[in-house]
C-alpha cells in the first residue's frame, strides 16, 4: 500500500470511530459477534510452520563459506553454467548464420531481373523468408 492508501484508511477509521459512541447497543453487539466470528475463521499459524521459518532464518543468518574449498564448490558450478550458456549461444548464432547464408545463396542463384530487387513486395517476401529462417 502506498502512503495515499494508508492516509485514506486512517481517515476512514477516524470518521468511523467518531460516531462509535452514538451506535445503538444492538448494532455494537452484532459488530462484536461478527468480529469474533471473523477471528475464529482466521487461520492460525501452526507451530511447525513457525519452527521451519525460524530454522530457515537461523541457517541464513549463520551461512558463510568457511574455506577455500567451499568457495570453489560454489564457483565451479557457476563457471560451468556460464560456459554452457555461452556454448549454446554460439551454436545458435552459427545455425542462424548458416540459414541466412542458405537463403541469400538461393536468392542470388536465381535469375531475377534487377527490377525485382526494387519491388517493395519482393523485399517484403525476402524479409518474411528471413524471419521464417530464424
């Protein structure tokens, strides 16, 4: 919530609290019973969940890489991931380049008049073919 929403909520609460003493007893009783019902339906946080959260907080607060071996144990998988991603990128770039070269070779090997290259429709056709090749 931003500050405008919070300020609006405070103003509404204040306006409602101003007339609280003027409400009839039956209305306040109904509101009190509705509040009790809502609180009874509220999910209670289970002790097991709280224990897991506190255990996770303790583990994260005490986490440190104690030695050079621990640091290497983290660095090696990260380095392998970076190298693998770079390899995938290079293979995809080579594949894309080969497809574009094949398309250009096909266009250049056909006997077309020079006016075909000046036609906007033909240029759109070539661009569509290049997009399909990617």
